[in-house]
């Protein structure tokens, strides 16, 4: 979908296009975005209706990738784990955080060792609470584990128990399922806790250096 005036500010009247029969009709006086039909015609639609979408990005042969295999310099390499990490200080729900990491070629971070937990602590240190804006708890971040079964069976998003993944150090009294808390997070201390999946928090993405590369 796109607005009736594309992002570059060029009116549709200046762009080659074909409206579908009966379009635009501005149904309910509330259709300010445009969608593409299977036959290539366009129609107007309410901007809040979820639809599949296509992204466009110009190919730049001179683009230089960093050691994490991306142009996003917010990712940093941990030489010990061999993975790259990005701390997102803009809070998201668990599902939105999951989707954000996937869109960047990664996943919500999984701690596999004490050494990796130390790196997570360093990420927190680089992102003090004072650097984050908004009314949310700034001393925790979502990680890639959860209890979707709601039976206390905490698994990583790669379907491993925390013990098998290599790190299961919970903070004192955690997990406590205080308010239907079935998503996993980490304190600045590196200790784990459970969080309500619909609450918004910072989150940490992890990716391998080659996840966005192809032959």
C-alpha cells in the first residue's frame, strides 16, 4: 500500500497508473491509501487495514557492508560468540520486536553462555536508561525465548530449552508469571525474567555476519 501522494511527493496524476473499476470511491470518506490488485490496477483503501506489501530499494553496487554483513552500523560484532547484536531502545511489544529483528536479517537474541551474557551487559551499558525516551521500564529488554504453552516450559525461538541453549540464569523470584507473563527478557544484570508479551520494552536483535549475504 501507499498514500495517494507517494513518499517522494509525486502526485499519482504524474505517474502511470490504472484505477480498478469503481475506484477511487473513498468508501466511508476514509480511504486515503492505495493498494495494488492482482491485475495491476489500483484502488483506494483505509490505511489501517492490514495488507501484504512490497518494499523497493535501489541496488547500489558501491555499497560497503560492515563486519556484520549489513549497512546498519548499529550492529556490533562480539568476537567471542561470532554473532552481531543490536540494542533497540525504541520499545516494542514482543511480537513487534520479533518482526523487527527478522526484517533486519536476524532474530531476538538468545544467550548461549556466560560470555554472551557479559556482552549483553555491555550493550546495556552503552544504552543507559537516560538515552531512551518514553514511559516504559528501561532496565530490561526482550530476548528470544518464551513460554507459549503457558505451562512453564520456557523455550528459545529455536525450540531449545534454556538449559540446552546454554544459559538459564533467572533473577531471584523469576519466572513469577506476575501478570500472565509468557515472554522472556533480561535485566541489565544479565539475569532473566518473564514479561507480559503485550508490554513494550527495549529489545536485542542477534544475527550472523552472513545472514544477509548471497552468491
